[in-house]
C-alpha cells in the first residue's frame, strides 16, 4: 500500500531532478534570508550559483547542533516569526534547548510524510492509532498525531505512561496501531502478561517504534510479546520530527523521503563523503522546509545507505538500522541525556567532587540510569542521615534538569576510575541493544 504512490515510487532520475531543483531554491533562500548561512558561504568563497548539480552539495558547509545553540532561539529561522505557526524544542547541554519553527506549509508536509510512513508500516484509514509518544515540546506525539489525522485514521492521543489505562483503552477502543518507544512496547507486553491478557484477543496489528536505539532482537521480542509487526521509524526535531525515514513492510532498512531530505554519509573524522554501503555519520539537508531549513546537518547518528531496489516498490534510498552516535549523548527512555548536564548540576551543588559516572542498564524492558558521585572529603565523614538528604537533593535536581529519575550512589573520594588524563570514566552503557 502507498499513501502517495507518485512520490514514493518516482523514478530515480526524476526524483534526482526534483531534488536538484529544490536544493537550488533552498540554497538561494538561506543565502539571502539567513545571515548565519550567508556568512558561512562568504567565508568559503561560495555563492548560490555554485550549485549546479547534486554533487555540488559536497562543496557546501555543514550545520551542527552547536550552530543551533549559538543562534538560540530564532537565529536560524528563514522566515519572520509571524509566519511560524508552531515551535518545538529538544534538550541541550546548557539547559537551553535547540529550537525549531514550522510554517503552515511545513506542518502540512510533516503530516503528509507521516501519513506515508504510517501506510508504509501497514496502517490505513480504518486504523485506530494509540499514540503513546509524549506530547509537548518533543516532536514525537504531535508528529504522529497530525500524520494519522491526514491519513484518516482514528488517533487516540493518550501520550506516554499510565500503563493500566493504556491497556484498558487498547482493549476497549480496539487499537490496531501502537506508536511509542520500543522499550515501552516491551513493558506493555509484560504488563499484558501479568494481567493474563492474551495479545491475540486484542485488535493490535502494527507497532511503529522510535525515539531510542533498538535492535532486531528487540524487534523479535516485541513481536512475540504483542503479536504484531514492529517497524522502526526515524526522525529528529532539527530536521522535522518523526517520519524522516520509515521501515516498509519488508523491514529491511528505513526509506528516507528524498523528495524532502537529501541524505549523505560522511567520515565523522575527515568529514569526507563516503560511498553507498559504507558506515559513517548521517548528514541530512532539508530541501522543502521553510521555517528553519538546514544545510548538511550532522545528526551524529551512525548508519549506512542502501541504494538497492526495495521489494515494496518505493524508490527512495534506505538507511540501515542506526548503530550508535558519534557524540556523547545518551538516549534513555526516549530522552536525550548529556554527561555535561549532570556535571553542571553537581558543580552547582558544591557538596560533591566533580567526578561522576553514569551507568545505563536495561532492566527487563526499560532503561535505568544510575549516577555514582564522589563525595568531598568533608562530606565523606558526615552523618548517614545528612548523606541520605544529599542523595535526595541530587536526585531532585537531576530529575528537574533531564526529566527522568536516576538512582544516586554516593561513593568515597578517589574511588571512581580515572583515565590517563586524570578524568573520570564518565559513561558506562551496559545496555545490549
């Protein structure tokens, strides 16, 4: 099934002609409307007319998350604020988010490619979609929501959490499509089992899962627990949100919608473009976005591009399952967590040493975060009751900063491992994904 067959199955030659036309227009627009990009082009001795073919994209400068933060909040917007109808934001290392804006046309395109993505995963206008992604500044909830509405499906905007209610609604409302993080899908499967509910007694058929890394073995576990077909979806707030790429029913890589995004794979060290099939960092250029068009945005996600034809008939390139990230960002229960956020909290408190270790585990189906923190010499000899109060203070501050609960373990001074340079080993990710 297709939502927009003429676009999804467009011949490659015609698709590349469309990409070039849209790339030229986008480059001309950011050069004239976004001072940041005009300065970048001038520093490189480039003008928009230097883009005459798709391969010329490689000449153009990159955009990074740091650029978004440095231009907080609206410095990279290409239209006046009165043209922006929605603002989303994602977490950042400094406490200030990276901000993205959408025009009416952007929202319409987002909904259209989300509708494409849902259909590619097996949904249709008769589907009942239970959307357990979070609503708010995070793009997940509203991204899926508007796509399902455009498709004509019945959307249940339940958001995340409240598992008992999720199960009740799943049963009573006849949910056929579940959208959430893969770890929460497994959690729901376990909850159904505890309640003695046979998944086959439900109408659930399809799951569309993203916002955190997961493996094929996790897919099999989800499909076994929920008796559904589980599909991977990819997106990031800076580019659009969920729906940048989706697994079709072949479940062999994620089609990236190339009439709106141009993907490249680069060597994260040399920044040179790599050929199809080689693994590296995914870079994406938005060629239709009006609010905040981004040129060669470095996602930090590690993958490769599969150019082989897909059995589903769609002609858009596929990216393979993500293998990790090039930066130090952790994704825990769908939330972006940076070690520097933790460090800032600890330094502000002043009662502990700036030596800490983040330990991420997957317990059952959910990710957990433990933070080991070295006490100062003065606090180490303090009363146990005072140390317990300090643990609670740290836990509250961490939750208010990153939005998830963490177990705090206070340890004696000098007990955490140091690297050769004298720094603590900051992250220990014990998840097997």
